[in-house]
């Protein structure tokens, strides 16, 4: 029973942590699209390099958040599969 409580706590904590990160990643992706469009009109080389670096950082952050989402979803699917197989084993006995 204690193991189930910790799994539930980890699941809820994961959801609470990933929700704001996903909103932030979505916001940063939209900002990077705007910066990319603005890069067409920048004449200063240093400003263009700075904006390219900014876009790169935003995209890396979004990629990390998406990777964390996939890991979280796969972990949930693993726990769901484990629960289903345990219930199936117990029902046959």
C-alpha cells in the first residue's frame, strides 16, 4: 500500500511540475518563431548572432521539456501495464 502511495505522489508531482514547464516551452517556441521572422530585417551582425543564440536556447529548452513529457508518459504506461498484468494474474488464480 505504501508503494502505491509513493507512485501516486510521484505522478501528481510530475504533473504539477510538467504543466508549467509545458506552458513555458510553448511560450518560448512562439517567441522563437517571432525572433526568427525578425531576423530577416536585422542588419547588425552582432544583433543577429545574439538573436540566433536566443532562438537556439529557446529551442533546446522546448526539446528538453518535450523529452521529459515522453519519459513521463512512457513511465505512466509502464505502471498501467504493470497494474493490468497484476490484476490479470490475480483474476486467473
